[in-house]
C-alpha cells in the first residue's frame, strides 16, 4: 500500500502510456528523461504525451525549484518529499527520493521522514519547514504558531518559496494520483547508480 494506505504500490495507470510520441519536442523530452533517470518517466508517457503544451510549464517549474530559489536544496527536497509522502503519491515520492540521491543530499533521513517530529535527524530550520509542509498540505492553511516558527528561521522570500513548493508538489501529486501513475523505481535506480 502507499503511504496513505489507500492504493497498492504497483498499479496500472488509468491511461495507457504512449511509448513513441509523434512530436519532436516530446521525443527530446523522452531522451532527456532517459538521460537523467535511466528511463522515460511515466508522467511523460501518460500526461505530457497527450498534452505537450504542459511540458514547458513543467520545465519552468523544475528550473525554478532546482536553480532559482533562495531556500537551500536539502530543505527544498525535504518539503517536496514530505508533501508527496503525505499525499500518498508513490510516483512523486519515488522521484523526489531519486533527486535526493542524484543531488547527493544524503537520503537516509529522508527514508524516516514520516517520523520527523520525533527524529533527531532534523535541525530546527528543517523542522520549521516540515511543520509548514504538513500544515499547508493537510489544512490548506498556515497557523500563526507555525508561521512565527518559520519567521525565526526563514526570510519572507523563503517563506513564500516554501509555500510555493508545497503548492507545486500538490499540483504534481494530484495529476499522478488521479491518473494512478505509480512508482517508476527511480529511487532504486539512482541508489544503484550513485551508491549510498
């Protein structure tokens, strides 16, 4: 079962994957996916092969997440991985763990993310970001206490970025969950390729 206990980890997507797209741009996107992840990721074959106009939007979001935020990479990855875990999105959780390995952030503590409130593996800054991720994902709101906790550790710009990261991850999770896109085994592939 997934993290939310709702669906089996291996399931068939509601729409058949498109293995050979017609568009040159999509073929290039498939090639990039193979290069980065060792395979064409399922959302490309299920979602973007049917609506290629979403590829530039997704590429822009990825660029923003990876290259254009003040929040450090480890905190970004903690937030997106936690949100995907809370939402029970097996594809996105797998993808986020693979990115953690690729960026050499150290994935051990990410595997225990569901126990972050009790774990000593996270510093106060990371705990504030995880509290924000939990609240915004579960409640679609942010309490004054968590907001003030975040203000102790993050600039106003970084707080906006954290909330944006939660919103964007929820967007991707909704697409994958609604279409029943499960794990592609990206974490295992990345761990094998990059080592512990």
